[in-house]
């Protein structure tokens, strides 16, 4: 169904999970600048606004001032030094967020050309769960999936059965 519409497996799984928990009538603040997935959400009928590119470690005013009913954060928290601060600043009662999982056989992602496109955190699922719990969120649902590549080698082989992405739907406690 989605294979021809979306460029990759991650978008397919993310949209299915979002549709399971969030109605298109609910307004969304998507953390991060407009991106291919926020465009997909809009094309699927969601009312989405994005943050404007401010450093969320320092400035959470767009989150605190938002009237959105849902916050989404897809592969954002791993880039932040302090996701705790961002999660605490959210006023709404619904959160859908995904993170790349830490892989024991691969170091954290670090772009050699873009100083902002780096992962400060890559979480194990229990670490992300604990962060959410400590910031006042209760996980209602979660899902993991793999991200195989067509390359040859030990690490590409391990990616066939080692989950790479973790997504949660949580509500404020």
C-alpha cells in the first residue's frame, strides 16, 4: 500500500503508527524544521506545524507557546544534548516520538560535512522509556523495526534482524 508512495520503510512504519493513535482532526507540532515526513503527514490530511530551526536545547519557546494537541518528534531527540528539557517543556498530553536505537555493532552517526547532523544520543529502548517516565510521560504503545541495507558484510547482515528504530505513543501522566 505505502511502498510506492513513500521513499523508505521508516516512513511507512511511522505513518502507520501515527494513524493508529492520532486523528487527522488533531493539530500537531512536529519538532524540527519542515522535512519529507512532515510533508507526508500534511499530504495524509494532518494539520502540522513545524518548529523553525531554533536550537531546542536552548530555546523551547515554540514548544511552550504551541496550542497543538499533539507533539511529534521523529528522529530528533538523538540530536539534542538535553532531550529531558524539551520533553518537560511540552504542554500537550500526547506525544508520538521515534529514535534510532543504539546498535552494539555500529558507532553513533556523525556527519563529516554537517556539524548539526550528528547523534549525541543513540538510545537503547529502556533508556528512552526511562527518559519519558522521568519527564512525566506514560508509554501507551511502542514498536520497533529493522532497517536492512543491500550491502554485503557482517554489519549489513546484522541489520536484517537487529531493530534500528523505536517509536512510542505516550500520554502525559
